[in-house]
C-alpha cells in the first residue's frame, strides 16, 4: 500500500525545478486530495495482493465522516456568532453593568452594538465592551406612549 511518503512530485521539464516548491501548503486535506491518494494507492498496490473492497469502503466512509464533521463544526461556529449578535442586540436600550479590566464596574444604557472581529461589542457611555464583561442587565427606561386624542383634537 502506498503512503504519503511514496508519492513523488514531478519535475517541471521547462524549468527543471520541482513543482512542489511553488505550491503553498494546505492546512486541510480536501476531497481532491483524498482521490489523488486513493489513485496512487491503486497504482502502487501489489497485483498479487489487491486492496480489498471492504478497505476501500471503510476509507471512503472515514473520509465522508471527516468531511461531515468539518461542515458541522463550521455551521456551529456560524451559529454561535449569530447567537452572540442576537444577544447583543437584545441589550439595546437596556441598562447594563459591565466589569472593567481593573475589576471595577461601569453602568449605563446600551446605545449601540458594533460587530468586531472578536464578536459583538456593546456601546455603553461611549465605550465598547464585550458581551463577556456584562455582569447585570436591567430594563431600560420605559417611556409612556404619546397620547393621541380619539376625536382628532376637537
């Protein structure tokens, strides 16, 4: 059976250099990489001891499970980001107490939510705070609705 170390890179006849040096390394093996490894495995197998179909099916199943796991992880990351934004938006207009870096607290109404790379930031008294710094949430000031005369003011 061929292993990754058995795979050699072709030399570019035009430049005489190795093509692998020009490629950037990938962090994750994809479906194309799996198919290439499988093709090399078939080419390099001993004709007297061919790969069993059960081994091929097991490798395919493992790859499919890995691919599904990666997709689920990506979806969970997106779900968590969406959930954080929803929680931050629910604080708009509410009075919050946040913990500062020095251990003291600040209190004020959430006037805005900004989306930053690290996650949503609550704007309280003109300063930005992460959701993890929130210690307490209180309802904001509830203003009475404007009254409109029923008879049109007459």
